């Protein structure tokens, strides 16, 4: 990811560069949903179900039904759960197509605002995440040297398995395995932008723990993409449609061979084709641009995530990110607005399971696997890091927010109390930040000098 720009753009630039539009969107959604709940208004649900064809006079208005069988973003009425009888009745009254989409009045359609945000626009967010993963495999990248990356990669494995085990153990202990078990991947995510900001505050820009965290977060992104694709299809996967994905990749390869530079040709041609193939195959369409990202013309080396020098690169892959970075931050604001609208009374078992996974499973898993790497496999931690830093970093990685919220919707497609309780856990994962700061103080960790000149050094140390 290209480095943060200077603060010359003022407040708006600051909000964009620090991913705060997502927070603003989430806070606005929480406020809106809770005010609507208290007044009995359906305005928040109307917003999510809004038929965008109305913008040009072609839509039809259907008030959202009390029970929506498969909507990617909405819940029945703010904070109210549907009973099993209501859901069963709704299932018989709604006819669903092969994609699991309701075609009854008020049901989920491609033209609903929630679908366009979650399934179409978020494809650009995951494309940028895939770009970081791909570049990290290039010479100089964080994952280019398996031997040097081995310890952080094992820590990443612990940061995925640990939360999943804590979540599932809690589900079994509370007898909610049947209801909540499928959400095991929700606490596996690490929000790279917010965890990076918190880690810089705790450790300082030049500390090796920053490089360790960035490598861990990149690997976590890669694992998250695979988990979404494999474990959370919208319906049984239809592999035949993946031939269209292969065709899209072949077309992107041909454009590259023809030395086509503009990223628009890749996105509007192979990209759209790949997105449609994922949608038709029932793989989450938000991942639809991922297969073509490695085929965009790119530099032959990686300067590191958040490296400022990448702003000077003009290859197609970096051109793609430079153009879409700011729009994607705005998209994340819309994503927060469309998905974080749950009432505070939604706190429930799902909330505590997600928080157990993120606030306990993450630090325990990361610390345990780092210890195994060092003592069991004779691998080394980065110089300048001890287990005080590993434990603190593990808590920082417990900020799941963005991807955790996304997986909440993918795992629990039926809106209601269950989905909302899990979403609340993703939102409350911000609690990892003050906990990490407290742990750092208790362990006497002091921030290194947060000098701008250290940024490049930090990034180059990711692969060390």
C-alpha cells in the first residue's frame, strides 16, 4: 500500500489517510439504527434496501418485509430477532433463486444499495488487499524470503487458529454451536489500518514489532481471502463458472503481453468478467477482482506496505492503487454505514464469542506460535523484540473491525439477533486498542522516536 500522504490536505485528508471514514460511517450507522429503534422508524432499513433505480426513475418502492431471508446487510427491525416460526414462514413465502436471493417484494436484488456496497464496491477494497499480498511475494517483499518470514508466518497461523478455537470452544460451552458455530472465522481477521496506527502509537515507527505486525497482517489478509472464498459461498459452488474466471485471467494476461498500461482496461474487461464469474459460481463476488490482480503489469520488487516511495511508481498495479485508494476509503465509510447499524441491545452470546476470539485467542495464538517457532523450530524473532512485545502485538492484532464485520455478514446471511450480536463483537473489537496500550504500560514498553525518516527503514525491515 502506498505510503500516507502529507497532511497538506487538511482534515479531510487526515480522515482519509487514517481510515477514519469507516469509523465515522459505523458510528453514524449505530446512532441512526438506535434512534430509529427508539422511535419505531424503519428509515435505516429503508436506506439499506433502497432501490438505486429510483435515482433515474426506474425503480419500484417496496417497504422491507418484517423477515428478510437473505439480505447481505439488513436486519429485520432494528435489534428485533425473528422467531424460528417467523423465519420458517418467511422461507415458504419467498422464492429464492440459485444465488439464495429473495425475489419477493422487498427482497434482496442486485439493485439494492446494500448489495451494491457489499458485493460490488467492496470488490475494490479486496483488490487492493490482494495487491499488497501479491507485492509481498516479490523480491524485497515481506513474504519473499520464507526463512526470514517463517516466525511471523507461524505467528499468523496462531492468530487464525487461536481465535477460531476460542470461538468454537465458547460456542460448545454455551450450547450455541448449531446457531453460532459457522461464525468461527469472524475473529480470525486483523484490521491492518487500525492495528498499524495503534502499533505505531505503542512501539514507535522504527520498532521491529511494526514490521512483524505488517507481515502478520499481510499473511492474515491472504488467509482471509481464502477463508471467504472456500468457507462462505453464497450457495453451493458451481465450478463450471470458474472457467469464465480462467478466461478473464487469460484476457488480462493477453493485455499484459500487448503492453496495455491503463488499469481501466484490466478492470472494465477481465475484472468485470471475473466478478461475474464469482457471482455466478456462488463465490463471494466481493473477491471477484482478486484473480486478475497478479496479472496487472507491476514493478519487479516490493518497497514495503505504506512505503512512501511507492507513490512515485507508475506501473499499472500501483496506478490502480493510487487511483482507487481514496475512493476505497469512501467506500469503506459506506460499508460501515450499511453494515454497522445494530442496536446496543444486540449484545449477546455471539458478541462475547467474537470478543473472546479476538481479545484472548489472538494474543494467545500469536504468542504460543512465536514461542513454538523459537523453542521448537529454532527460528528467531526479529532483533529488538522480546515476548513483552509479542504479547502486546498480539493484542493489537485483536482489532478485527473491517474484515470481521464483513465476515459477520457473509457467515450469517439471515438478518436478525444472531447476525447483529456477532456484528457487535466485530465493532467492539476496538477495545483491543486501549487494552494493548494498558498492557504496554504494564510491561514497561516505551515508544521509539516516531520520526518520519524511520518509516522507510521500518518498511525495509519487514523482510529482515
